[in-house]
C-alpha cells in the first residue's frame, strides 16, 4: 500500500487560522521567521512572489525576519522591490535581520529589529538569518554583505532595546524571530555550547 502525504494548506487556510486566533485574543501578533518568498509554489514564483506578499499583507503580517530564501533573487531585489524605501516595497510589513551587515562595517544592511505596541506593552522583535548564507544562495547576490554570529548579533540588539535609552527604541518584551538552517556537522571530539538568543522580559 503506497503512502501519500496530505496536501499542504494554502493561504486561505492560514488566513482563517490567524483570524480564528485573533477572535480568541485580539492582541495576537502574526509574525514570520522568514522564507516567505523564494521557495514558493510555481504560481507565486512565476510572478516574483507578488501573490505571496499580497496574501501576507492581507493577513496583516506584523513583522518578518529575513530567511535565506529572501535572498534568492539577490539582496538588491529584496532591498529595492520587496522592502523598498520608506516602506514603499511590495511587503507592507517590515523585514528584520540583526546579523546582516555591510561587509567590513558595523552598519546594518537591514533593520535589525522592530518594536510595536500591543495593549500598552512595547514588544520588540529581533530578526536573524543563518550564518551559512554564502553556501545557500548565489554569492553574487549577496556581494558586499556579511552574515555574523546570530546569537551575538541578536543579544546585542536585544540589549539596545532594553538599555533605557528611549532614543534608540525601547521594548518591554523582546522576542527572537528567526529561521536558521541546521548547524554544520562538528567533530565528535569538539563539544560546543551556545547560549540562548532570547532576551528575558523586562
């Protein structure tokens, strides 16, 4: 007997689910860890993923981290068409990536975080993408970018959001939004430990 997998749920199903949750709790935030575009169905891919972005806009996506697939068409496409200048891109939601820098500098190539207020609580989101980007997408598409350690970058941005300085964006709660690829295999004789990238509330 041949096993068959169930069909994947589509945008309409996801929208209904999100709306159901919002019906239970109107303070719900719909966020994404990335890979919204790039590895998409043919119907969306053939239209540069505009249908996917339109669907996420309609669902009220609040914020998304950048995933490796956001860079499939190169950083210029992500920056100019998807994100746009001053929110003029196809995505109505902000994309964030705290560990994406312009090579050789400490300048973020993408907004590192986003803060929104829900029921009087300032919620900060810090985004991150896998450090393995040079092996996952075309090097020419990310030329001039540097993908630094996710934990260090996220914790540094979380600290800024909770340093008491209102001028750089403060948050009462900080949450990580990320879709990271599995780490590369390590030698069994070399054990490593990495700390959590989530900043505690308050």
